[in-house]
């Protein structure tokens, strides 16, 4: 199935789900946190919910230039364990590889790798060792030929 058909199908499902929010739940204030200044306008809330859902879908669609990756999730009472900027400048005809190791006295719940280039030409990231529910992590960055590495890595945990 092509990505455009899949996106259209997901949009249709989102619209149908948003239309049923106010009708089936019996709670007319289901989206009041999202739109507190108009709690009685359910059609506007449903349209905004569908729009937010479509924005979320479009952020991961092919053609997006953001290569950020998140492993795991941030839980209540998590704190930022460490953060590090990983940068290697570009050199003509060279593939750069960088291995970054993190060690912490706390349990890692989330690893956020934020793309600072946002042009679609940043390095590929793989989690080599450790990671979620571990006390250490090892990430490998591999650039395109002639490309650079520019990421911000943030670890969250308890």
C-alpha cells in the first residue's frame, strides 16, 4: 500500500474517531484540557483533535527531514541523567563513525537523540549496547560520505 493511501486511510480513521468522541462517551467535556476556553463547542474541539492527530502523523511521513529518535519513554519522577552534543564536522569523501558511551548510577528509561541538522542528511544512529532499563548505553553514529554528525543525546531515568 502506498504511503499516500496509508496516510489517507489514517486520516479517515482519525476523523471518524474524533467525530465519535463527543457522542459515544457521554462526557461532553472530554477534550476540555485541550481547549478550555470553549468547553461547549464539541465540533471545534473534535476538528482540532483530528488536526493535531494529522500533524502527528505527518511528522513521521517519508520526506520529513528530522531524523530524531527516541528509545523508551519518560516516566513520572524521571530526571535528566546526562546530555551530550555529538558533533563531527564533514570531510570530503569520508564516512565518519563515532561511538558514544554513557554510564549512569541510575536506571535509564529514555534515550532521546535529537537531530540538530534537520536537513535529512545527518548520520544514522544505532543503539549498540545497554539502553532502556540498563545502567549504561552505547550509541553508534555513522555519517553519509562527506556528511557530518550533529546530534544532542539526552538520557532520562531514575
